[in-house]
C-alpha cells in the first residue's frame, strides 16, 4: 500500500519544492496622513473676529466677471479664498465670490483683504473702508 502513494507524495513534494506553490501576498498597507489643520484663535472681545491660521498658502485668485455696477455709490469687493476647517476633518480652500458693497461715504476707498504669511501659518487680513 505504501508503494501506491509513494508516486503521489513524490509528485506533491517535487511540485511544492519546485516553487509551484507560493503563499498569497500580504495585503497592501495603506498609510493615511492627516489633513493639514488650521489654528483658530478665538476673539478676545465680542466685537472682534476669530483669527484663522491656514496651514497652506492659498491658491491663486480666480478670475471673476464683474457685472455692471447698480449705482455710483458701490464698489466691487473682489473675491478671495477662505480656509474651511470642519470638526469632521474636511479641510480646504473655498472661493468666496466678489460682490458690490455700498460705500459708507462718496470718498471712501476700499482696502482689499489679503492673506499674510506668519510663523503660525497663513492669516486672513479682513478688508475695510478707509
């Protein structure tokens, strides 16, 4: 009886030893890096705004089509990028479209808001009337 199984065992051993069998590859490793986080500094007084420090430089401004002004008492406030940081980790840049703002006086001039780089990241400096 041993003779009958000897060729089958010999074939199995030779196939195994010849490399016909290889174990399945290990599953791929997926390493996810956390998205960049913003630093939020709460306002010190009720009439102040919270400061948001974005971790990356904003993209280049988008080109906007400026519609005809509805009157001579308005000024086009250009659009800008805003950094969004949500509790569920969906962070990123969002474009805020430009709009017409009514001048507080006929001689008032608008100083555009802009992003400035600081040691804590990029900070938005709000535009204002002068």
